[in-house]
C-alpha cells in the first residue's frame, strides 16, 4: 500500500534506524547470461533473509523477467527496500515490502534489453 511504502521509505532514510544490506553483484557479458550472486551482510553474520535461488539469469541482449522469493528467517517482521545502480534497466515489483515472520515474499525482476554492463542491486532490510 502507499502508506506502507511511505513508512518504509522514511524508515530507510532515517539515520537513526539500523538496517542490514544484502548485496547482489551483477556482471553482464554481452551475448551471455547475467548472473546475480547473493552475499548476505548482516550483524553478527546472522542470515535474516533466504533467497529462492543462488543466481538469476537474464540474456543481456533480450532482457526478460525472473521471479525471486525472499524468505524471512527471523521471528519478527522485516521491512525491505530494493535499490539498484540502474533503475532504467531493472524494474522490481514491489520495490518496498514487509515480510511477516518466517514467511516468503515474491518479487518480480524485469530487465530491459541492453548490451554489456556492470550493475549492482541491494536489498536493504530492517526490523519493523
């Protein structure tokens, strides 16, 4: 909802709210698949999110859609926000969300056709 989105946007922009980031490194090779590797970066090495796949594959010249499921491993509600270095190339639906304790959330990732390029995507999380 719009109210949830505004709340999460304010939450992630606040310098007083600690949040973790899960970094996704994307390397795009022209004519080959794009691989996204997930490396959790959470306090005390605790894994707060679990991803449905180790990699997402896109054809750089064609683009396409992929589905990503994020599962909370925590007994609390987790708010997330997805950021990307090239928002013109990638579309995430939804960008903001709240994952209930031990629940799974589905995100649709769409990549537009584009030649060789290096991008980075981040999933920011915080306890809500």
